[in-house]
């Protein structure tokens, strides 16, 4: 049983029960089913199918069921056990049911006795840190294949809420603070998922950027700033993936709830972006019948979480009385069915029990984890460790057993069970889960002749004594966060700052390995020579960590988010809302607008602990020949990257653009990047094509993007702080792009 928020189910008995529908007279199976003709396009097919449906059959598509026993009633029998959702099909017409599973890191399970044990990718932030579009696609393709093999044809992934607050408990599911990076990476992940004929659900639309008070809060933002930040990330992800579905979020946006917000659903998503798929609500995010239906919601998800089965009998009544047009219901169903046809869900039916190659999928997860690890600090090249090291002290973080995962609906239960049992919380959004991939074991395998000792880190003085006797000390620091919770501060929990300081005091060769949900403060940073950010590294995280520590893999991850030096640098040093009163109504005023993350830091002149884009390597890279040109109406930036060190590695050259005349929300924006693999001494020419919307300001009254005439500085650098930077300026003419960013 799982309670994810405080909404009480008013009366399950009032629901639009499946059995009641089943009792309605079912018309005969038609002799012809022209909507199954693949020669027709998905829209034509969906129109034909809806025409053949009874009103009752249509209604079944627009309200789905939680796939788990909600406690107050029984799980609907047809749903896959402990799954997120189920929407009945219309078998008479050859239209299969929808089986829905979370989420962006792999096939998750609702808690209970029959969890599915599956492969988990590292966290979304880890994938984003690869800055590698192909890696994002490969990860999506892998988890989508497991969804299909598990009997699911809808995956509730991927999340692309921008990191406006590093303490947001769900940052680990998302892709950081920059709309271009986050939108592109998540777009590729969704594309990978959908390559399996599985519908993917872009979420949480929109501005569910903190968990505290998520069911009530009103996220307030200037509309143009919204278009250039959170909405831009969603828009790019949608364009690049053609995601079949979008999940509206719990919170309100500038007044109305997201799932009955006509501006969001009708104006932005369906009209401006031309979205042809369907909008599903988050579980417990539907609040009405008429407003939700007329303002753009197409499917009430997990309706047991809502106060009422709004899209059941009440919708039927609303249509009868004319407050919701019949055409709206038809449109909802057309959108769902056209997505099923377009994504190949009808032609490729799912079945539980498909084969899963866990070794192969674990390797995909491991590679993503390796390429997403960010070497934050490496003084005196203390890393990589030599295989000949004699004694290694491993301290804390349950590194003897496994690697940490984040909590909530995205949690993928590990094959073989939880590597560390009994930790709190053990109920939603727990259990606190460790994947069975022990860093200790993997480190021993890398250095078979070394003496490797483990101390659990609960006593800093004892840990220091153990560290003092070793050649090198590796402190594993963890921060567990999860859905429905925000971190209360940037500090590592459980006295780990004191542990690290104590170990560093005893051994000058102390390396901190972080397993965390998002940016943390590091009061001990000056005392340690090396820090490796591993995020939540997933199913094969222990092996991935050992491979990076020993240089089997050269780290190439770069931060997808700024690490603040302290909370005082944030737009909201204290988050809005009171975690102890989750049903209190309040507003979060996103007055920073589009100046999110590094843009805010630039604007305020704050020096972060680590800048956006930062990431070290065991080799070095140099840039030359930076130039730019306009070609086919697009700005192209060219340069050469050379590996100037002595080992192979991958670089992430980043291009930032700053207006010299035009006025933007912040001094610069990320305009593009590449991920380049280079042998020692090797060079490659790189060309980055700049997304035109990144050069413009959105004008809400004309719904256009305006690029101001004048000079712009293009900076090529290794991070947002300008490390290794060179720059050129370019003259751009004034131009206006339509609402979708196309030249007019
Ligand atoms: C989460 C969604 C998830 C849904 C279904 C909600 O609590 O916000 O991201 O897809 O549950 O489990």
C-alpha cells in the first residue's frame, strides 16, 4: 500500500467501476475494422475507431486505474501487479489495453510483495552529465525494452523539470538546470524508449520544480520567462522525441492547477507546439470534470488518487448537459488512439514474461554511469589510483554492499533485492534502496594485491584511525532524497561532513566519492585533494566507480547544474512552503524567471562552488580555430579540439553566447556543445549548430521569438565559468521566429 500525498479518496464506491461498464450491453464485433489498416495514417485510423465506439467505450479510455491495491479497495484485476496504471482497451475493436509503468530510470514497481527486479540506469542527472545524446538514447532504448518485456506499453518517462532549486527531492529524476541540455538529453531518452513501440510520457508539465507543497502550491512566473526556461526544455524534448504523451503536474501554474490549465494545455502545448498526443494527469492531479476536460486534460490517471472519478460518470453527465462538448470527449479518445497507432502499440502487442538480458542491460547502465561521473577535483593528479597501491581504506556509504538509489515512484527494484536492508524510511517514498553493486568488491577486483579495509564511517575518530594507516582513503558520502520530499539544506546528512573532515585530517590522500540526489555543500573541500561525483550510479554503479577511480575509464562527465557555495546564493535561500504542512496553500514566486542556475549566478555575480559544465579528465584538451558563420539561416560555430595529454579521453567543449547589445535575462546562455572522443595527440574539427530560440527573447503578446540585431560574443570553454575559453564575436541581423522557433 502506498500513500503518496494527503488527498483522501472520498468514495471509491462512487467510482466509475470497471464491472459496471462491463455489464453494459457490448455491441457485436464489427465485420470490418478499417482502423487496423496500416496504410492509413494514425489520425485517420483513430477517427475511424472512435466513430465505431459506443459512448461507454469512449469513456473507458479517458480514466485509468492505479495498478496497485490502493488500500481502500481492490486493485483492478486486469492491471499488471504493482504497476503504476492501467487503461482498459476495446477488445471488440481490436484495441489493446494500456499498461503503464514508471519511469525514467527503468521499470519501477509500486511497493508490495511482488516487485519486478529490473535494470536501473543511473539517475537522470548522471545521464545528463554525460552530455552525450547517444548515451541518453541508448539508456532509453534499454529501459524501454525492459518495459516491453515486462508487459508494459506506456512508460511514464522522462522528466524534464528544470533544476530551479538544488534541494528539490526529484532533481535526480531530471536533467539539470539548462533548457537546451535538459530538453535535448531527455528528448533522446524518450526517443530511445519509444523505439520499442512503447509510449513515453514527458513530465511533469509544468513547473513542479519543488516537492514541498506540490499538491497545492501555485508556481508563479512571467509567461515570457516561462517560455524561455521550463517550457523551452519541454518544447525541445517534445520536438526531438515526438513523445506520445505529456503528464500534467500536481501544482498550480499562475492560478489554475496544471491539469486544468488552459494556457498550459490548450494554448502552449496543443496550439503553439502542435502536440497531437494525449495529456495524462499525474496520480492525484485531477481536480475537476468540466474545467479539466475543457481546458485540455485527455486522461485522468490513477483516478483512485483523486477526490473523485472526475472522468467517469461525472463526465458522461457533463456531456449530457452540454457543459463538456461531445467533440471534446471524441478528441480525447482520438488523441489516445492516434498515439497508440503512431507508436506501434496496436501492431506490437505486449506480453509479460519477455526475456531480459540483464548482463547486456547492466553494461548499458554501467557505461552511462561511467560517462556521467564528474571528476570535480583532482589535485596533484591523485587519481587515477595505481593498481599497485598497497593499502586502501574504504569508509562509509555502505560501500561494502552497494550503491544508493533515489526514492519514490521512479525507484527500480534491484535484481537480487536491496543490498542494505532495514534503513529508514522503509515506507513511501522509501524504502531506502541500495543496488547490489559493491564498490568495495569492484575496487578489490581492480587492485587484487592491495589490502582493502572497510570502516562503516559511523565513528569519525575510528574511521580516521583506519584511514591513517592506508596509502589512500576513499570516503563514500551519501545523500538520500526522494519524491514528495525536498532536502532541507545543501549539507550532507548524518554527520558526514565531520566524517570527511576527520578522515582528511588523518590521510592527505583522501578521495571523496559522492552518491547524491543533487548539488551538496562541501565545507571540507579545501582539505581533500579529490572529489568524484557519481550521483546515483545505478545497477552497475560499484563497477563504474572502480573503473573511473583506477582509470580504466577516463571521466568525462560535466555538471548539468551549478553547485552553489551556500544556500544564500540561491534565488530562494529558504524554500517557500512548510514541509510540515503539505496541504497549506502558498505561492512560489519564480521571480528569477528564465535566469535559472548559472544564469542566476552570472546575473548576481555569485561565485559557485563548482560551475555548470565543470568536469575534469585524466587528460587535457585544447581548443583552436574558433570561427562562426551563418549558413541556411542558422548560426554555426566551428573549432578544433585536441587531446594534449597522454591518455585517451572524451571532452565536452561548450559554446556560450552573450549579447553585447541586446538585453537578455542573464549575461549568457549555453548555445551548444559536443562530446568528442580523442586519442592522445589526436584532433577533431567540431561544428555546433546553434538552436535559434537560444538567441532570442520570447515576446508573449505576438507569440514570437525575437533575435535582436547586433553583436554577440561566442565563448568556447570547458565550463560556464570560462575555463580554457576563447571567443569570437558575430553580428546578427534582427529576425523574428514563429512560436515554434522557425524563421518566418
Ligand atoms: C509521480 C509520477 C508518477 C506517478 C505514477 C506520481 O507520484 O509524480 O511521476 O509517474 O506517480 O506512479
